[in-house]
C-alpha cells in the first residue's frame, strides 16, 4: 500500500514537472518555425532586392545615351559678341564647348577637380558609402537634416544629378533636391554610368556639363570665358580658380568678385598640396601669382548695345538659337568707355546723387555703324534692363526742327529767307488756331531761317511748316530714319510726336551724309562658333537720297550756327567745326542734344522715366556738356571740316523766284550774312 501510494506521488510529481517541459518544447518549435520563415523571407527578400537592384542598373544602363549625345545637354545655344577689332566683349545664352576630354585637359585642372570634389574618384565604383555617412554625420552635427547640406556625392553621383537620371520632364534644379529617394536612385544610376563609361569618359562628361558661372557650362567654356584660353592650356593658378567655382559658381565667379575667387583658389591649392598632387613650392608660387582675368572678361561691356543687337538680328540666331553663334559687331569698346566715364563724371558733378534722372547716349559713324550705346545711367553693364536709347520714345522738342528746315531747303527755300517772329499769329495763320510762344518769351521780328534755327525760335518753324506742308515734313523725317508714328499737325514742327534717340541720331547722320538716308547698323556677320562657317551677313541697305546735296549742305551750315552762336554753344569745341541742335520738350520733361563732326554723330537724352519736369536742365546744358566731352574723348585729332555750301551752289539752288517773297528789299549777302545780322541787332536793341 505504501509503494502504491509512493508511486502515485511520484507520478503526480512527474506529471507536474512534465507540463513546463512540454510548454518550452512548443515555444522552441514555434521559434524555430518563425526563424526559418524569417530566414526564408530575408533570403528571398535579399534575392529580390538584388534582382531589383540589378534590374534597375540594367534599365538605367539601357536608357543612358551614348557618350557623344550626353556631352551637350542644353536646349538652347549661345551667342558670343566680337567688337570691331574682333575681340570678345559680351556673351548671351549658355556658353558651351564640347571639345574638351579629361585626358587632354590640363593636368592641374584634373587634379584640382579631384581634390575638391572626389579624391577617391579613380578607386570607387560610382558611390562612396564612407562619404555619404560622413556627410550625414556632418549635417546632423551642424543642426540640419541628414540629407540637407553636405551630400557626400562622388563625381559620378554628381553627373547623375546633372543628367537628371535621364528624367527629361524634370529640370536640373528639381533633380538636385536633397531627398532619400533621390539618394537611393543615384546609387544604381551611378553604377550604370560606371558600367557604361570609362573613368575618363565620366570625368569628361562631368567637366563638360557642370555650371561654372557667367552662363558658362563646362570647363572649356569657363576657361575661354574667364581666361580667354583653352582648358588644355591653363596653369595651376587658373585651374585652382576654376575648380573653386564648383562649390558656388555664382558666388565665386571671378568676373563678379575676383578677390573672393582668389581666396577660394588658395583653399583649393591647400587641398591639392595636402593630397600631394602638387608640391609646397608649386602651391606657394600659384598663391603669389594668382590667375589674372583679361580686361574684357571682367564683365559684359556694352550691355545695352548687345541687347539692341539681340533684338535687331534674326531671332532664330540670337534669342531663340539652338546653335553656338559668333556675332561680329560694330561695337567700339574705347568709345563705350568714354561714353560711360563721361556720363558718370557729369552726373557726379552736376546732378544730385539722389536724383532719379536718367540718360541715354548713342554714338555712330556717319555711314550708320553704331559704335557705342548707353541706355541707362546706372546699369551700363547689366543685360536685359530698360534701354532708353532705343526703347524709350519721348518728345524731341526743338531737336525735331531740323526736319522742318530740311524740308523747306529741299523745296529751294533759302537759309537766308526771312520770316516774321511775332507774338501774335500772322493773318494767314489764324485759321489754324495754333500759334506757339517762344521759350524765353522774346520775339525778334524779321529774322532769317538760319537765325531762327540757331536761336531755336518756335514761331518760324510753325509758319514754315504750314507753307511747305506738314505731310512733307513727316515724309522726309520718315525717309531719314524716324520709325515712330508722327502726327501730321503743326505742333509736330516743335517736336510734339515721340521718337527714340537711336532714330533721331541716325536721322541726323543723313544730314551729314549729304541727304542720303542712313540705316543704323550694329552687326555685320553671324557665324557658327565651332566651325567659323558664315550663316548670314547683314543686309547692305542701299542708302537712298532723300534730300538734295545743296539742301543738306545748307542745313549743315544752319546747324553749325546753333553751336557757334545759338542755343548749342556749350557743345562748342575751340577750332572744331560742329553742327547740332538742342531740344527741350514741353514743360522741360526731356532735354536733348544731337550733333556731329565730320567723323562721328552722337545723341544725348536726359529725363525722368515718370515724365517729371527737369529743373534747370535744357538741351543746351547737361546734354550739350556730355556731348562735347564725349567728342573730345573719342577724337584722336581735330576733325576735318564739315561740308559747306559754295556760292555757286547757293546761286544755282536758292536764288529762285519762289524765294523772292521771303527775301527783304535789301540785297542778301549769302557769303557773310552781315546785313541780316545787322538788321537783327538793330531790332533787338530797339525792343
């Protein structure tokens, strides 16, 4: 009984001890099953991931175009401008040159790029895990997100960004955004690039597509833009400066801030020295003799001239070009410098610094070649700004009067024909219900046309326009080059219709050209930059005679009187023959001086953009001062004499019956005009 009892107790004890044993056994079985399942999931997941990763690489490999196709990723070409001496002076569009290969580039340039961007470039397969992790650590330490700021990207990964991973619908800025997704996709794309191309080809693509400031894409274009030499031939200092642009091309662009660019280049030299790519002696020598920019590379010169040419030349070869174009122009940098310097000096000395008065200047040759253009007081080097030289249309005031006198001379009116300058309109003018006042409120009585022009009398040109026909004045002004709409009423004789400075200046060139119309020319030839092949040459506009030779000479004589003794006296230069005309629009909103020597024609305008009145400024003051200073600066010697009307020409053309009603009872002395001046003097004294 005892044994049976003991056995039962043992069995109970065993049963109690077996229950936990079965529980743990079951847990271990479940754990093993889960472990096995997880292993299978991980294995097949890894296999799937690797398969997907390899598939992605293969996909990217198949869509990446050939090396030659990838060299140029622009959707628009570029325009490079050459001045009259065939020197580069301005650029538009994206500058590019796909001829550079990494193995042909300067050794210093390649080493500088490697030092700055990817020192292990030749030893990795497109990505650097250490670089990415290091960049994440730096970003977190500096308080940014893990993918904000430093990217840790290799050159191959940066090329992936530049290629936008072949996503044609996205722009590069979107592709360069920092995100985990982009970083992940960069890895297979970069590896596909490494499979597709050699290291030298990858580096060549990167060197051809990276932006380096001043609208230059690629190191060859940048070397040409900043140093006027090929990236094959640049030295250590120049290579360091170019490589320094990779961090922030707009900030470190040497044409904007050369000092900052030089400091950045010094840091690049330190990196190269630390990597033993150059010696300490080489680094020190490059720092002591930093890269030097040619004068023309320090910034766009003649930006307003260039803007005008871009609009004046065929748009499909300028604004909308898909090619790289060279434009040979008529631009003269020496003249442009004189214009900008003169305007700056005159405004600094004579205009309040807070004044918002603006200025425009055009200088041209008598045959029509535009040499210099300034369309703004403060923005002579900025492209795309408002260009008052050809985009602003303002009232020319008395600067339009020469067209009235030219029309009359063309109808054989004598420059010595007399008209009455009176406060009240003559009887035959009352029907027009328009009679102007003179600017100074004084009236000279009977005066000849030459005096009326030189003193800028208002009454005489209005009376004259009524006689010769205002439509004829419009016709002649248009034929001479005024392109804006001219309203055919008598106030037009005093410059009531708006014109551009460019049109007015080129029209005056027609006077100097002895009656032949002049077409303003800014470019002469457009050619392909890479081949030099001429695409188009400027059309030679056959100059049309619109004034008789005698009429043009007579008008030149009248315009000389304006400068010698009339309202344009401040434009006078001792012992020079100068012809020109002042102009001040209604309420003094615009002040003009347009004139010429035998070598140059120039026009100056001053006014406010909001049409406010100028205070103490007329065409005979600051515009004349600026004009005279420019002319002194651009002439190498005293200009030759202006064309003159001979006595025989005068007798043949102007001594006709249609002038008899305008000639006084006394005999006119054409050669001197002393008698007329005497009568004018007597009348002026008696008033």
